[in-house]
C-alpha cells in the first residue's frame, strides 16, 4: 500500500531564506524527507514550493550528495520515499482568487515552467504568490512543461475555488481538471454533492506548514507506482474509487461552519447559514458545509468509510502527549503503522487500554467531534467506548 501526501510546504530554504512565511523554520527539504519517511511512514510526497530558487538549490544539493536520485518514471527517490516537485500558485478566477497545484516530473520541467510565467509573479522565492496572468496561460505553461494540475483545498473560503470564486468549475475554467483537492473542512461525501466532480480523482492532503502536520490528511493507493508517472496514470486513467482518503472529520476543520464576525459566534443552526441568525449580520466567514449546501446540485450522500476515513492525527488524540507519542513510535516505527497495522493487543501493551481504544476508534473513523469554524479548529469531545469509560 502506498501512502501519499501531495501538499507539503517549505518553511525555509537551506540558505536561511524564508519560503513559506507562515511555515516553521524547521520545515526544510531534508527534514521533510526524514519525517515523512521515518516518522510518518509515507511513500510519496509532493513539495509544492519547488518553484523557489532556494528550494531548487536544495534539491540540487541533495541530488549531488546522493540523498535524492531521479526515478525513471518521474520524481525523485529518497531511500524509499518518492518526492515530486510542484508549485502552488494563486490565480484570479471568477469572483475571487483561488489556489492551484501543479506537479512536474523533474526540476528541469519546473525550471521550464518558471521561465514561461516568470514575469507574472513578483517574488519567486516565496510560497504561493499571486500570479498576474490569465488562467488559460498558466494552464498552457503547465502543459508545455509536462505537468499536471488541480485546484487546491477547493471548498475553503480562503482561496478555495468553490469557496471563494464560483458555483461551478466549468463557469470559470477553460478546461476541467482531472482531479481536485478536497481540503480540511470537507470530505468526499460533501464534495460528491456537486455532480461535475464525478469524473475527478479526489485527494486529501495536509497543506503542512510544520513538520508535525505532515500527513494530517493523506491518501492510499493500490497498485500504483510511487512516482510522477504513477500519479499521472492514476489521475488520467483510473476512477476516483482507486484513491482512499484519510482526512480530518470535516467538523474538525476551522472553516466547517459559518462564523459571525459581528457577534463572534459559530453558527450551529442547520446549513446553509449565509447570515447570522443571532444578530442578523451579513459579516460572516462562510462555512464550507454552508457553502456546499447552498451550491450543491444534488443531496449529500452518506459517508462511505470504504473511500474516505475520518481520522484525527495521532498526536491530537486525547491521552497521547509527547512521551506517549515517542513510546508508540519506538515500539511500532511510524504513524502509518500505528494507524493502520498494529492490533489492539499490541497497542494495549504499550499505551494502555484507553489510548489503544482511542487509536482503534480513530482507525475506523468513529470519533465524536465538536464543529469548528471562523478559523478555529473543532475538537474531539467523546471518543471512549462504554466498556473503557
């Protein structure tokens, strides 16, 4: 089984220059490779700041030292971890600005892509800068550089294409993408209420701004080559059911429900809530659920655990502090092993009955969540089974 997180940022390049201003300083390319492989247990990662001159130098340094090696099917190998270079960009579409992700086989294609749109971005060192060019020219540049693309965190009110720009992709894009990134405040069942997404592969990724947040959302693939070529084949030639998503329960997402900026209340009334029922204000941060209900062209289906598992990151489970986390890693190796493979009895022998129960409930998406919104994350409120309370 391949575990993949395709949206990881760089905080700083190795020359000490900022890349992602809001990213941790420890979020360097070497640290990402080490944590993704040895702590998280991932097989495939996408580095979405590979456009940055500093990050490109870091890639070349690791290639020269042998830490990275080119894969014949695209991407780079790092001792069992496959790394795909990519770029997140902000573009104006429809009614607002949205983030898009592009991925390329090797640095040579990234450099070709950068040269073709260089005049459209003011500061290439920094992450997710606004591109001052039409969407069709950007898509042409990605295609000419042998890249693939799709919208990032599509439903969030902050730079999500559905959340901030349009009701339908076909209204604002010259061509429809082959894939879409769901984002932290939605899940597959919510996304599938928009019928134009039926033919698209759906990904859940971390959008990590720190090392611990790598793989807070991720995907699993069966019978797919961990490389750029494998990712391309997955997107172009297979149904979305090939991808299984592991994501935060939507209620944990900090933009899940509408939040009133006037009375500072999270609105819990049935969706959609487009104004505040408490004070009547229209000054609200639109919740992802509320926005989706208002633009959906069919009812939301039931959550299907076979394609999307609601999973809270291991470190965010009650009872798992720093010491317990280290004990679990020492005993079982990686987060993926703990979350997917270790049985109840083995977990109990290291972590005790209650923590083991929390992990198993997390594995099967059985946590109870209090909703978040307005930039504040939701939280786990009750996850203990009666027999261990």
